[in-house]
């Protein structure tokens, strides 16, 4: 009888406990895949106006990414490239590539409520932060881990602290909060419209909400996404920025 009871108890004590970093890694891989290609609409909303911007994006791993503006016409062909730790911007109106200095990473990306760092350096979420589980919370019908990210001393990042809510079941990031270096909450990100995209369950709708700017937000809407289609490394080069379609 004692042996039988021990055999029942053994699986309970053998269950591994996921680390905060492993939870973030799984959430990151779920939304990114080995590679991804997507069409995304950014809707910039202000108290008296709004406008849409359509983009194409490509990523490979967590070090290579490209974003190309498709619309509106005045911005069409503008490209951002993230390669390792470098960020480049192709501006078709002056036919120049510009390497973004660290001082520009906290600036607004294309007039949105995302910073340059948010859009093109989000891939450093695993490398540039220390991760700690600080609790859990239910969002809708999903129970989420709350993970706190503190930048490493050597990391060149914008935020002084980030908190993200990751669904325990499907590793979906459902909420995020972004704090400045003094610990003041600056932006809140929320997601909605969870459905199948590219064969994966993902939030198709995201809002970035500045805390102290009523009536202002940026909405990100996934129109389509494809995962794990091979993309050669040479696609993500400064020379290729003006050629991609």
C-alpha cells in the first residue's frame, strides 16, 4: 500500500516549475516562430483625427527584422531594418539609409504611440532583461502569469521596467505595462480578438494606450501572418532595404 501511495505522489513532486524567462521565451517563440511574414495595419488615433498605416514585416529569430511601409502613399517604401544590435532606416524621398543612434530609440515610431525601440528592438526581450514572476491575474477567461522585466545594467533599452501578462495555457501575451526609469507607468498595452492566424492562436488586435494622454492610442491589427517560411539571412541587409517589395 505504501509503495502504491508513493507511486501516486511521485508525478506531483516531479513536475518542473517553469522559470519566468522560459515563460517569456515560449510566448516570444509563439508569436514569432523561427521566421514570420505579416501584413499589419497601424491605426493612429488622436482626439480630433485618426489615420491608418499599412506595413509588411519580416523576422527571423530574434536578431533580424524588416518593416516596410505600404500606405499611405507619402510614406510608401520607407523601411526599417533591425540587424543584431543595429537599426537602419531607408528613406526613399532622399534615397538614403540612416543608422539610428541610441538617442533616437525612445522617439515615436512613424508618429505612433510605439517607440523605435518597441518596434524594431522588441526582439531583445530575452537578452536585455532579467525576468521575475511577480503574480498571476485572470484576463477574461484566461489565467495569466505576470512577469516583471528589469533591464540589465549594460542593456541599451528605453524602459526602466516592463510587466507582461502571459496566458498560462497558450502562452499568449495579453497585456503589457511600460514604466520609465523613475518607475512611473507610461504606456499600457492590451490585446483582443484571439483567433487563428497563420495556423496559431494569436491576438489579432492590440492597443497601445499612453496613460496621461486621454483620447490617444495606437491600434495594431494583424491582417495576415505566415510562420516558418524560409528567409535567407541576406534578405536582412542594408543593401536590400530599397529593393524589397
